[in-house]
């Protein structure tokens, strides 16, 4: 039976050899507990690295998008602010009567533009937080999957060790019964327990 892990124990499985991975696959040791070392397959490490890299990429992309949205919103607010002041200046030059009306309009537009900019920035931040949460959840799912795989492999190793012990006992009993049968069928003149014989 092939397995992708090799576990070394300080005691408990004397004489049991668990098959190691083929030499074409690389593994990395990780501490698994007192007296044992767990060697994970390169595929699991690559999966873990891929999950971390994907999470980092998503977070970086979301941060870039949030910065871009924030910059665009600020530029839009500044442009609207400039336009509003230019409009107010033109109105001031035309008549004093239109001055108050123009200022009120420009202030309203500026407030609306700033409110819109703040809304866009808030939406960008919310989106960034959602993407970060999703990336972290994917990372946690990947790590949890590796833990489940490790537990399943550990159970397989324990089952193989139990099978090995049982198999050895059965072989010993079988061989002893065969030897007894041979002695019963062909008794010898010499005592088999006599060292001189």
C-alpha cells in the first residue's frame, strides 16, 4: 500500500517500516508532537504555499483597487470643487444678486460631491474587507483540509501497524503448527532438543 508520508516514532512500532515517498518527490519535516516527526509531501506544501500566495494576491489587488477608487474620488471631488468655485466667480462678476444663489449652489454641489466621494471610498473599503475575508477563509479552508488529511494518514499508519502485528502473530502460529505437523508425521530417532544431535 502506497502512502505519501513517512512518520518516525521513538517507540511503539518496533520493526515496522512505513514506505517512504518515491525519491522524485520532495518532502519537508514538520514537528508533529513529542517523539515523532511528520514529513509532509511537496504537494501539500505547494497547496499551502498556493493558498497563501492566492490570499496575498487577493488582498493586494483589493488594496490597489481601494487606493485607485479613493484617488479617483478625490480627483473628482477636487474637480467639482474647482468647477463650483469657477462658476461662483463668474456669477459674482455678473451680478451681486446671483452671488448668494451661486454660492449656495456650489456649496450644495461640493457637499454632494464630497458625500459621493466618501460613499465611493466606503464602498471600496467594504469591498476590500470582503475580499480580504474571503481570501482568509480560503486560506483557513486549505489549512483545515491539510489537517484532516494528516489525521486520515495517521489513522492509516496506525491501521497498518496493527495489521503488521496481527500478520506476524498469525505467521508465527502458522509456522509453529506446520513444524508440529512435520514432527508428528516424521518423528526422528534423535531428540530435536538435544544440542549434540
